[in-house]
């Protein structure tokens, strides 16, 4: 049976996940106020630049319970912030409301906060308890933790392959996954900061790389076009949606398209990662072709992979068939059946 602390922290985690896709580069955070074993207020960080979970939680307390705030216990899934960013420090708000006990899910790895928030509360005489459900609290913000601890974006590889192990046919756009899976993929897009493809995918599929079926935001679109081969009439370059084009020729902005010049070298992935990290891109969904995906795998620059395996074949005798990437150092997390498709979820293990 969970303890009371675990029960209320679980509610914090449920609330936190409502912010998925909307709060990056901030973490997802949920908070609840509990008085005499009753939740009197709850909230979560809803959108980047807007009030944090603790603020929304306290503001949601009914007028009849205002006097009980200082007698309540505040549960928050991540250590309260102690610095001025887009909003004032949540520690100041907690202290101002005379809350006497705070239960924390996990500490914040961000250098401006790490340990400082909890310490400020303790110095104010507040009883700080935690971590509580630390593993779960870290898991929901794995992109945020990875970004700050490893100093690069969290990389998710995604592809669909046929039953005979092909990812596509050369020079042809081909649908491998079913309609239900394609809608799921669009929801995945809304959860990540950016989406990346290579030159060949942009040329062959002319994708839009947006979230057309869900309610979440569109990711920032990225494409590697080393020698600027892409036609400006492609969707990625003409539809006035923000797009970063990584290349070795020019630095230039044309409307919504930002051309980013990287130093010429055998692989552009490392400098691309460095640029993305510098510009606060916490996660990237890589939907590129087999060559780009395999490059991420071979260089160990991935954290999670989602492989959609259809039950139909394209035909191994077709000489135009493109072999699907081969994962290295991969651990299967789970698999999910979705109609005629099976989705395999992998996590990278240390080599």
C-alpha cells in the first residue's frame, strides 16, 4: 500500500504530465495542497513562460480554504525553483504563504536550482521531506534531466519497417504503417521540441513534419541538407512554419527558414547536437531515412527508439528496397499492438 506521501505525489505526477509538449524547455511539474487528508488545491505548469505548478496550485484554493493554506502540506513533483526566470521563484511564494511542510518528488538538476530551493525552504523553517517517488518523478522529466546532466538533447529514433525488414523503396514515397499508427506518430511529434529528417527524406516524401491529428503543438522542424540540394518549393521551405536547415554553405534567414552553417566534417551530427543544446532544444524526434537513423545509432547518439513493424511485406526481391536500420546496444522496454502494426519501444543501453 502506498503511504500518504506517495498517494499525493502520484497525483502530482498525473497533473505534471498534462503539460507535455507545452512547457519545454521547462520541466513538467504538478503540485497539490493537502489539509487534513483532503486536497484543497492543485495545479500544474501549463505552458512555458506562464505560472509554475505551485502558483497555480495555491491560486486554485477555494476562498473557504484560504486560511488553511498555512496549515496544509504542499506536495510538488520537482524541487521548487529559487531563481528569477520567466516567473518569480516559487520558494518565495511558499514562504510568503507560511506553508510549514513541503514534500518533494525529486531534486532539480538545473544548476540554478539544484539543492538551493530545498535549502532556502529549510532556512525559512519549513519542514522539507523527500525525495518521494523519485524514480517516477525523474522518469516523467527524463528529457529535462538528460539535457542538463548530459548536455545534449534527448534523441528518439522512429521508423516504420515492413515484415521483410524494409524501411522503404528508393525514390518512392511509400506508406508502411496503418492510419491509427500514423495518428499516434503525430501525437509523438507534439511531445518533442524538434523533429529531424535528412535530405533524401525531404526530397522523396516532401513531408510537413507537423502534428495534424492531435491537439498538441508542432515541433520545430530540422533538416540536414549538407550542400543545399532542397527545392525551395518543398513543404518544409515554403509553408512559413519555422524550419532549421543545417548545411555547410551559408548562415542566412529567409522568412521562417533559418539556414545554419556547420563546419564541413564527415558527420554533422555532433555539431548539430551542440547547436541544438545551445538553443535549448531538449528533445529531437528523428524521422529521417535509414542512412540518417543508422548514423545516430552507429555514433551512439540516441536514447530511445520506436520501431513500427507492419505485418505485410514490401517484397525482398525488389532491388529498390531500403533495409531498415539495425539497432545496437538496445533494450526492449515494451511492445504495443495497434491493428496491423506492432510498435516496439527500445532504450539505449551503455556500450
